[in-house]
C-alpha cells in the first residue's frame, strides 16, 4: 500500500491495517528507522504505580513453589504456566 506524506508530516494508516490490528483513535506507537525503513509498533502505556503493583504480584507468584525455578519472558507465558499447573 502506498500512503502520502501530508502537511505537518502526517500520514494516514489505511483502513485495512487499522482493522487488522484492531487500532483505535488515540493508540500510541513506537517509531524507528531500521536499515532505512520506517517501522511503527503499537505500544501500551501504563502508569508507573500499575507497573510496580504488577511487578509485586509477579514476584509473589514466582515465590510460589509451583514456579520457583521457571523464567518467563512475559505475563502471558506466566499465566499459561499457572493454568497448566492447576490441571
């Protein structure tokens, strides 16, 4: 798809991409240049207090003997592991 750079350096994301990625007005993006290519990555921004609370909860779960020696790359993997251990 081809888009056009407009006034104030703005571009419009094609409707198909917005729909495919479930984007809504106000979503935030990380923008980078990688090997001459512009990349946009949707990001979520959370208050610092929320992240600290989440970190406390994750650390408490890690202390649980069920997952003591496991490492997780993200919260989804942690939750999946916990659900599997409940079975």
